[in-house]
């Protein structure tokens, strides 16, 4: 229940219906939940209702509380968040020339916001390569849950998503350092 104050609304009472907080106090889960919160805070505007992003966040928090390897959930969450905000890379075509990506390999150009084919890669610079398995995994991570989505990323796909997030934020999320210190 809320009470309208002079300049702010004040919460006068609340009822918790479902809470995963007891599981989230474990350090590895807490670090992942911190990354989730930081990404939402960095990418989303205050006071702007984004119900689909809220649903994504609540689902990710519940999954983080219930999985033995919570860090594995971060790449899918990050890619889905980018997609919901209109920042996801095109996964079927080259961001430079627009041609369809051939089967086999593609390269990540995070500064351009997506994947490039071998012809455009030659004209640019050394870029991280994604093989056919990584590309398929990246595409499966981007799918909605009901469309046979992948939940866990290959190492190369996870690194590509981390690079895209860092590019769009202009920095790496600070909470990621917590994960590194935990060895998660």
C-alpha cells in the first residue's frame, strides 16, 4: 500500500508473495544477482515502465536462486535484455555489408554492434571468431523461451555477448569483478 506524500509516494505496507532472497545470499548467486541489477540500472530509464524487462528480471532472479551454476544464465539474460531494448545485434546478416552470414564462421565487431562475414573481416581488423556451433548457440540464446531457446552459452558466445554489453554500456559492469574474485 502506498501513501502520497508531498513529493514522494511512501510505502506504508507490503506483502511478500514469492521471495528467492534466502537462496540469493550465497556469494555466487549474490554476485550474479548484482550483475542483473546493475545491467537493468544501467540500461533502463527510471520511471519508464518496461513490463517485459521486469518479467525478464524476475525470471532471471528466480532461475539464479534455483540453479547450481547461476553464472551460466548471464549471457542469455544479457542478450535478451539487449534484444528487448532494441540493441541486439543482427544474427543472420553482416553489420557492415548486410549480406546474409554464410554457414561456418563469423566474427564479432562489437564496435559496430554485431557480426561480420569473412569479406568484411578482411577489410577491418583482427576480430574474435565464432564458429558454426557458437553462431547457432548465439541464435538459440536470443530465442524466446517457448521457441526452443538455449539457456547456456558456449564460451565464445558468452564472450561475444559480454563484449556487446560492454560496448553498449561504454564500460564493463562493475559487479562482474565480484564473479571473477569468486572463481565462478
